[in-house]
């Protein structure tokens, strides 16, 4: 579901939020990898209003060969 997600890391960073689009994979954390957790804070109905995910210093997308890993939004 598209929306604003709360992101909880494995002890190295405080909770923060990101806007993610339906159908994309949840990003992984560069430091805690798959131990990062996502919780929907608020859904967004108009997907076209959400910009695509951009990698950050903390979060990165999965590579194509890793597409079987991680859950989809």
C-alpha cells in the first residue's frame, strides 16, 4: 500500500519515516540489512503524487538479482 511508513532500525538509528509506493520492494538498510522493520503510518491513495524512492545514506534498494528477497509494499 502506498503511504508514509515508519522505519525502525536494529539499534543504530532512531525511527524515521519515508514515503513508499505500492508495488515496490521495501528498501533495505545499509547497516542493519534485513533487520529493518516498516510500519504503515498513513496510506496515500493517489500514487502519482508520490515520487519514486531515492537511495539515501541509510536506505538502499535491492539490486535486480536480489529481487526475490524482501517484501513488497
